[in-house]
């Protein structure tokens, strides 16, 4: 059902009016580092001016960082991409949906040819009827200009991007690709060797003009703020005898004036100097094959050793290095007080940094720098002179701000650091009224439950469930979008849904070493439906799985992808436009596993790769091709997952007798009308579904982001209902503990809970008043 967006035209009219106000100059501008492309982190640099906003690269998780740190992206109208790879564009679909809701009428993409193809590929599930997306013509010697900034496009080419004019050369280059390090080059190439072989064979004696695709290209940007006229120096005006009034206005507009006694006052004599436009450069050198293009580019030399004007000296050259966000850490420290096993501390405990002069890969960076310095450091980005600034190779933390106007050093406000003090977080919680008493009660109850489960065999604890994302629609700092990891046995994993940032969540929860093993042994991925918050993280996950397998040098099966048949349009389009992705999966349509078609399962080898007795899907009530799933472990434990749905009879049919039902509970009960209009469930409806299917335990998840910390539940007296949080990890035996936590959640998040309670009461009063 299409959401009511009748408000959007009014928002768009207001934005167009603001845009049409010309003649202003930038008074305040800064760069902010939202993400760096570190393993599991976003990749993005945000440019703020008091006229417009811009963003360079939009990796997965960019929105989450912006939301957490209150960085408003609602006025974004221009996105600049360096290299069209998933690491740079993975957050674009979600970003486009968000700014559409904010009333942005147009979004312009800047970057190499083909960067806009991401929206062709996502059009089946990213509906942008109210947002016009265009791609700028980013050719060499062309400029992007507006009132705030001028940006020069500088295309960079790989050494491999060459046209071959005959079949022998074409054959040589294709065969030569087999010797290329797959991990270094794979993300930047879109070469179907079989297809090209066929082309060569069919060409016979004719020549084949073979051009490598645009995804091999990278785009650099030389950016300059528009100059700012110097302001009037009022003290000098008084010294010259200029009276208050219209003469000051003329001086401000660069007009010379004459006083009543005939004295001439020149505007240049009573104004501060003009502020030249600061220059900064955004560049990505994705592989070593781009170095020659980088070093030989004449446009860069104008800002290096051939500088004729000091205003051409760049303030900085920006690449990307590690970063992350802290909201999920703070939440986890609080929850860890309740149960260290169910809410383990996260594993990404290093201090993230960003450097103005480093590349996306440390080993590539070392080689790049070595080659450049061997040639001539004066011709490199690492030997740049800077005006009154002495921070060559400075390191700045994620979210640090580099002020462009007024020109300052990198700001050192401690608030800009991405850091966390666990003692402060814990003290904040323990000082809350009633928390210590509720915690004491909880610990006693947990102790009693633990005694009951001591004698249960460890083998029956499987599957282990790790909630990676428990929020709906868009990520926020406490709840990422949908994703659940199911550990079937020690080295055998299944994933249910894969929202944006799923790989980053894995890295935060498990740490790099364990994530490698998980990905290498990830055998089944289930995607419930084609809404972006349930599957947009899939490509990144598959790319990292490929990389891990290459690093470990082990033979791994393709991963079975269980998804709606329409998923193949998205994956095929992405492969066609960007890079190979289908060769690492065995695709099984969810339709073929539907409980009325069990006979089709016999043709699949699912049960050979996982300790499962049965996997069954059912259609659910949400959108076309939306599915729920149930699977039975070889030890007899049966788990049902709803995906997104209203209460569904088909889901009830396949889930009957489950040990665990994981059911979406997007809205509280008083918003049943909203749940119905958006084809979601309320908390009571989800609980009722569990009761009807006689599930032993129920876990509620997929909460609206209005419940980022705690959902509002009218009655949770049921002894078998638990609340899911990101980074919650449970065995089947832990299910007995989950219903005990809600009372202490209400105290721990008392401010949020009381706010929800107040809104609930207000809605009831309004409903009662309208009824009267």
C-alpha cells in the first residue's frame, strides 16, 4: 500500500524557493568525516555550507552515523561518488528514500559513467516517485558550480582500461586477467570471461574492439569554495569620517564614495581583504593500477609544484581510513549489566581514526606512498604545502570537523571524538531511581532459572540466535535494520534477512577474526521480502564472504540464497552494471519452498549443507512476494520467523508447535490503524499469533524507530515473551530468561518509556474526545 505523501509537494515548493535565492555568499563551511570505509564502517565525507549541503561517497551505514550524531542530511541535493563500487554507493538507496520523505525535489549524482545505474537496479524495491534523480555530465574540463562551491571533475583511469583493436590483443588481456590478484581487483572489474570468449570466437577473422567497463574508472574532485567579499571595517569607516546611512551600503557594494567635503573614500581602503576560495581535493586510488593516472594528471600539478598563486594551495587532500559509531556500544554496556552472556560487550574496541592522507587499504597506502616518494615527493599529495597550517599527515577522528570558512585548524573540540567511557555509561544507569532494586530482583530470578536449565544437554541449546538488527525502515543509533544470525552448530550458520549495515553489525558483535569464520561457514541466507531494510546489505556481505574465502584459501560451497523470485532482477541488474555477484550463490526461490509445494524441495541440497530436517516458507500479508519461514533443527528445535506481516493464517499453519516464534511487532497496540495501513503487526497481535500456534517462546522484533530503546507494551504478563535488542545473543535455553527483563528495561530507559506512556495517554484522550 502506497504511503500518503500529500505533504511532499509543499515541502518541495519551499525548497525550490530557498534554492532560487541567488547572490548569497558562503559565510560558514566545513567538512565532516562521517565514515572511512574501514571494515564494517561507512564511507563518506559530508560538506556543510550555510547555503547547500553535499556528500562524497555514501557507504552502507552513512544514514545511521548521521542520525546518531544529529547531522541533518535533509538538504542534500548533490552526491559525489569517486569509484562506482558497493563500498561507495551501498547507502545511496536508503539515503534517497530518506531525502524524498523530507521533500527534496531533485538529487544529482556526480561520478563516473554508470553511477546512476544503482537506481535502475533498485527500482523494483526503492520507489522514488517524488524524487527526480539525474546524473551530471562529469567530463574532464567541465565544472559543477553553484553559489557555494566550484568543483572540477578529474577522471582517473586504471592502466588496464585500454582499447584493444584486434582479437589477439583482446584474448591476451582476458587471459592475463587470470593472473590478477582477485582480492585487489575484483571489486573494480566487470568482466565476464565466458561472454568475451564467445564474442572472440564469433568474430572469426573480424577485429573485436573490446573496451573495459566504466566501473574501472575513478573520479577525483578539485573543490573550491566561492570567494567571499571582504566585510566593511567600521572602525576605518569612522576614521575616514563616513557617516551612518546609505554611503556605507555603497562602500559595502565596492563603490567608491565622496563625502560632503569632497573627500573621496575608496571601498578597498575601508574593507577587510576578500576571502579567497579554499581548495580541497577528494581522491580515491582504488588499486595500484590508478597510480600512474594519479601522478600524471596535469590538473593536480596546478595545485602542487606548479602553483603560481597561493590561493591554489590545497588545504588538504582527503582519502579514507577507519571509523565507526558509538551508540550501539553505549546501549550494550547498559544491557551487559543485566546479563553478560545474552548481552556481550562488542568486539570492535579499537579507537577509530581518519587521516587526511591515507587510502582505503593500508597495504596499498604503503605501496602508493613508497612509489610516490621514490619518484619525487614534491610531485605527490604527501608533500603539499599548506597556508599557515602545519598538519601534513595529521590524523583526525571520525566526526571531526575541518573548518573551511572561517579557515582554522582541524577543530579539537573533545565532543568531536568518537569515544566512549564505560564508567560514565554505567554510572548513569546505576544512579537511576529504582534501578539497583530492579537489578537485584532480576539477578535473583535469573539465578533460579539457571538452576532449572543446568541439566539440559548442550546439544539442545542450538540454534544460537544473534540479533544484528531489530529496527524497521531506517537504522538509528540503537537499532539497525533487520538481520538475524542463526548458528546451527559451531561452524554452520544461516542468516535471516540482511538489512543495510549487516556486515558492520557482524564486525562489531564478533570481531574480525570470528567474522571470517562465520562468513566462510555461512551456508544459507533467507530474505523475507524485497524491502530495502531487509536485503540491501546482501551484496556487501557476499563480497566480504568472497574475500574471506580467498584470504583463508579454503574451498567453500556457494551460499544458498532463499529469496523471492524478484530478487534475481536486482542481483542480475547489479551484476550487469557493476560487478559479478551471482557466481557465489545458489538461488532458491522462496516460492519453491512454500508449504503447499513441498515436493520441489527434493531437487535442492539444502539439507546436505546444514543440520536441518525441514525448511518451509509461507506467503505473508505485507507486500507482493513477502514470506515467513520455519525450519526444524536436526535436534528437533523448531523456529519460525515472520518477516514483515500482518497476522497471517499461512504463517500460523507452518509455525504450529514451534519452540520459538520471532515475530515483527512494529507498532504498539494503540496504533493498530497505522499497523493495518502499512501491513504490519502490533505487539499484541504478534503475541496472539504465538499463542495460536502454541509456540513455547515468543521474541518480538522489528520495532518502529520511535521505539529505538524500548517498545511500549500495554500488557506483557505472558511468561514466554521477550524483547529483541541489537547484539542480543541467545541459546534455546536462554529463552526462559527473556520474559524477566522487561521490568528493568522500563527503569533503565525510564525517560523514553515515560515519554511513550505520555503519548499513549494523550492519544487515548483524543480518541475519547472525538468519540464524544
